[in-house]
């Protein structure tokens, strides 16, 4: 695969980023300045799936870096998860004013959503199982 080292690095960095997000979420309480009703219930519903995605990204990136074929398959599964996560977050954030209530919160949320969608699409278009 032409982009294997780049993809591996992006997957590992994203897997670590997701893990760090949840560590900060539960330790220092990162949340929007003015969270909408239902914000915490929404976020808590993603803890298990995000942890699984984080682990899968770390494994996929490591396997790709070591040129193991299963890394490609796992990368494609992660791509679907990232696209789903980005779209679900976008839908919630857009409907609940996260992007417009506070500039910093909105930019951070938009950046995370765009990263998930962008990396997911990048993986789908640049990783193959053959």
C-alpha cells in the first residue's frame, strides 16, 4: 500500500486522541461551556464504542506499520466507524447549537467531526484488502 506509513501514523494518532478525549472527559470534565440538554447522555452513549474504536485504530495502525495484511481489513472497519461517529456527532451538534453557541467549543467540535469524516473517507479511498 502506497500510503501505509502515513495511514499507520494517522490511525495511531487518532486512536490516542480518542483515548485522551475520554480520559480528559472523565478526569477534568471537558464539555462545551453551555452544554445543551441531553449532552451528557449523548456523550456517555459513545464511551464503549469509542474505546473499541480507539483500540482498533491502534491495532490497525500497528499492523499496517508492520505490513501485516489484516491491518488493511481492520483499517476499513475503522473507516466505517469514523464516518459514522463524525456524522452522528455532526447531527447532534448542528441540531443543538454546539457549533454556534461558543466560538471555541464550536471550532473544536467542528474540527473533531471533520477529522473523523476526513480520516474515514481517506481510509476508504486509500486502503484496499487485495
